[in-house]
C-alpha cells in the first residue's frame, strides 16, 4: 500500500495538472484569439477606412469629370448656337440681296420692253413721216435723194 499512495498521488497530481494545463491552455488560446481578433478587426477597420477614402475620392473625381464634360458640352452647344445664328443672319442678308437683284432685274426687263416699244413707235413714225413726205412732195425716196444731192452739188460748184 505504500507504493499505491504515491502512485495515486502521482495520478491525482497528473489529473490535476492536466486539468490546470487544459484551463491554462484555454486561457492562453482565448488571449491569443482576442489579440488576433482585435488585430483582424483593426485591419478590417483600416481597410474600410481606406475603401471609404478611395470611394469618396472616386466620387469627387467622377463629379469633376461630369462637371468638366457638362461645361465642355455647354461651350460646344453655345458655339453651335452662335454659328447657327450667324448662318441664319447671313442667309437673311443673302435673301435680301437676292430680292433686290430680282427687283432690279424686273425693272431692267420692264425698261427693255419700254425701249422696244419706243423704238417700234419711232420706226413707225419715221415710216409714216417718210410716206407723208413722199406723198406731199410727189417724189419717191430715191428721187428726193437725187434732187437733194444735185442741189448740194450745184451749191458747191
């Protein structure tokens, strides 16, 4: 029995040591777990902050790009509107000039027609007066010429 007591005491010490070791190990594991978990939470927090910073910078950049694009679009639109206004103005000036040219052309054509009528009237009057002269004088045109030339010739001789 003497040898049984130390053996039982050794076994009991072994069991108590194992239980205490198990609890110590659990306590250490919990501490390590908490430190690893806290490190992970810090890294997750840092990653979130970085992602939020990157996201806000991306949003700001996107807003800048959109604002720049809208400004360029507005400038182009204003340029197109100015060009369109200028072209419309030029078109109206050209229309006015064309209308003036058409009016002058109509006036010119009317004057040409009047001149033709006047020329015809003059020719008719010449023919009528020549006929009246021939009838009054009793001489034809050729005879009147001949007499006139003879008279001029006698006068110079």
